[in-house]
């Protein structure tokens, strides 16, 4: 297995694990981003999670995803899509965003 593939697999696992197993901490962290920088600053984080579900082959629906309704709400608040994006959201998370005025 190539390093790039290994990193992608581990990234997918980490995004999903964070959302499913540490749900309260995940939502608290996102709330902090939204409060300090605005909802658009949290979009890459939510989009990366959606992309991870697509990449895992689990599908994106209420049967496959615990807390699916919360994910839909977060996508609507941040402007993320439930479709897979073609961007590297893991890199977009690292881009600085100016706080909303």
C-alpha cells in the first residue's frame, strides 16, 4: 500500500471516529469555530466528514450515519454539501479565515 493511500484511509477513519465516538466534543469544537469565525469557517470540517463517509463506502443516509440529522443540520448551517466535494478539504481546514465582523 502506498503512503498516500494509507494516509487517506487513516484520515477517513479519523473523521468518522471523531464524529461518531466523540460526538459531544465534536459538536462543541464546531460550535467554537462557528462562534469565533462564523459558519463558513466550519464548512471544510463538515465537508471533510461528508467526504469521509463517501470514501468509506458507507453511504450518506440516516441508516448508515449515527446522528445523521445533526450532520444535515451542520451542513445547512455551514454551507457544506451532502455530496462529495472534489476539493481536498483536509487542506482547506488549515487555511486561515478572518473572523466575521
